[in-house]
């Protein structure tokens, strides 16, 4: 499956707004293609850059189990405390900060060093969260845990622009026709596997602790989250800057932000809006999870029952992301994203329309199957491809900031969803009314269609060599606007006065 080749005619970025990628690389004055390396040599930078998002999935998912255990251990002392209301979401706030901060440093400083710093932050503050303590005061401990979670979020946020962007650039050294799938398998698929393991580890620990040693359960589950970034840190010590970044970075020159905004501003708006809608909608669809679980067990069920079913639900993400990875190479990221959005909206409308019947305990099996299909479609489409589009629809010199902004706006969409959905639900009546549960899904399914339309009309197709061609077109644009492209890839201490002049022929390209 992974060895199949695409047709020779590769689709590349289209004109948005005036920046289409070219189909003939020889017709442009850009740099020659990067030499292909042996597979094992080329794949490990992709793994080292992208696989850190496994920690994102694990750490964000395991906190749900930690919440459950803390509520069992401290009862009303925890459930009535302020930290209980924000401990799950506070990491998202930190993630937004990290995405913006490391988006900037990955462009203006170093992809690799930004990754190393974000990994250290992740290791240190996950360990601190595991050991949260405050003079024997439970509420004080909850506050400390919440504070450390914010800083954990900053580390996670760094994985998005620095890791995913470095991963995208490193895929250029892999075999033509397989690059999209490897990016997906080491980014979004890693997040999804992190979700699964983040649900499974608390199950195993709870079983070993006989469902009663609560402190051991939640601290061990959190602490295991240190292991993954620690292993990655060792791998990343050997990382070098991606070849594309070395050739086309702007880290040692003043970035022409006015030209960048003019060229990429609209495209960034569209990518960000799609990401916002996807994260916004994900929270509405997540409501079905609680419906499933509430029909299976009661509030006093053993922790192993709760965590076991949580693992089953998270496993539904895996088929979509794994099957969807090669589809993204065959159809392209844009069309695969559109396909996933439209299919998911159809299933969402069906689930909303039949909610009264599907939510009954007697047909819970059918509910789980439909819900699993729904989750898989979400990963096959937008889950897999929104990050790919964000990483490959921009030139190398500003790719980290472009990706960081888009990802941060996506996380803000998740925040907005948390606060808006109760009002959408309330429009349907009370929790006793079927419409109360249906309305969020009607709204979110409609937004899926809207996002698919945005992608179809305003985003370029992503081909195998889009990064290289996008850099070439951006060079042409900068040259046409009087910016000396010899500054791209300028090393520290170098001056353009020491570089050869751009020829008249190159200026015309």
C-alpha cells in the first residue's frame, strides 16, 4: 500500500490569490529538487520531528481520567473547586501561547532548537504536574496541578509549528507519491494513538491498583507521560535543520511582513477558519461520547469499566487516520479534507435526526457503530489534512508563524465551542427534550459543509513537491516587489554584498 506510485502528473498549489504553484519546476528559477536519500536515513527526521504530537494526544486525553480519579478521591472538595472547572482546558490556553511563541522562534531562530526547548518544557512540567503537592492542602494541590498544566500546554504548543513544519519539510526527502501519508502518520496519527494510549494506561494502572489506590492511579498515569518526550528528546539531539529551511529561511534578515501578509493573508484566513470550525465542531460531536457511556454504566461504576470504554471509543479514531493517510496521497489533501467533511456532515445529520432512537440503551450497539464511523470520517478528512494544508500552503521562510497562527486559531475554536454549545443546546429546550441534543449537531454538521466549501473554492491542492514549488513562486513574488531573494537562506555573519548579483534573466522569472 505504501509503495504505490502516484501518476507522473503531480498536482500542485493553485492560484490563491496570485500564488499558484507551477507544474514545471524547470520553468522556474528556484533551487533544484533536494536529492533523495535512502528511506531509513530520510524517514527518521520525519519521525523525530512529528512524533512529539503523540505526547499531545496522551497528555490531553489522560487528564480526563485524572479528573475522574480526583473526583472519586476528593469528592465534593474537588468537584466544587475552581481548578476542577479549568484543569482540562487550561492546557489548551498554554497550547495557544506555545503555538504562537514557537511558531515565531521556529522561523526566526531554529526549527531544531525550538523543538528541543518545547520538549524540555514538556518533560519538566509534566513531571511537576505528576508530583503536585501543597502542604497537604487538597485545594492548593489542585491549583498547583492546574498551573503546571498551563506550562505543559506551552510545551505541547511548540510541537505544532516547530515539529509539524519540520516534519513537512523533511518529507521532501522521501519517495515521491508517499510524502503526504508519512506526514500524516507521524503527526495526526500520532495524536490519535496518543489518545488511545492515554485512555489505556489509566485502565491498566487502575486494574493493577484494584480500583482503589487513587493517588497511585492518577499520578502514575500522568507520570508515564514523561517517558515519550524523554525518548524523543534523545532522538532530537541528532536532528539537523531541514534542507528546505536551510535554503529558504529568513532567520537572519528582516522579514518583509507587509509583502507576506499581502501574499498569504487571505489563504491564512481560510486555513485558520477551517481549523477553527473543525475544532469547534469536534466538541459538539464529543457529546455523543458521554451519551454512550451514560447508557453503559452508572456514576459508581469501577474505574476499569470507565477507562475500558474510554479506550474503546478512542480506538475509533485509528481506522480513519490510518486508512486516510494513503488516500491523501491519491486524492490530495484538499479533496480528502472535503470528502471527510462532507461524509461526516451526512453522518452527523443522520445521528442528530435519529438521536431519540439511537440513544436508547436497547440499541446502544448500533449507536456505537455509527459513532465510530463518524469519528473515523473526521480523522480521514479534516483531522489528517488540516495540518498538512497548513504546513504546505506557505513558503518556508514564514511557515512556522503561518502554521502556528492557524493552529492557535483552531484551539481558540475549541474554547469558543465550549461556551457556545450550551446556548445552542438551550435553544432546543431542556435536557429532557430531544432537540436539546440535536441542535448542536445540526449546527456543527452545517459548519462541516461550510468548511468543505471554503476548502473547495479557496485552498490550493497539495501535490508531492508543493513545498519546493511554493518557495519558487514566493521567490518570484518577492523579486517582483523589489525584495532581494539572495537574503533567503543567508547564514549568520553573511552579507548579501558578498553574494553574486541576481542576473536580469533571474529577475524576469
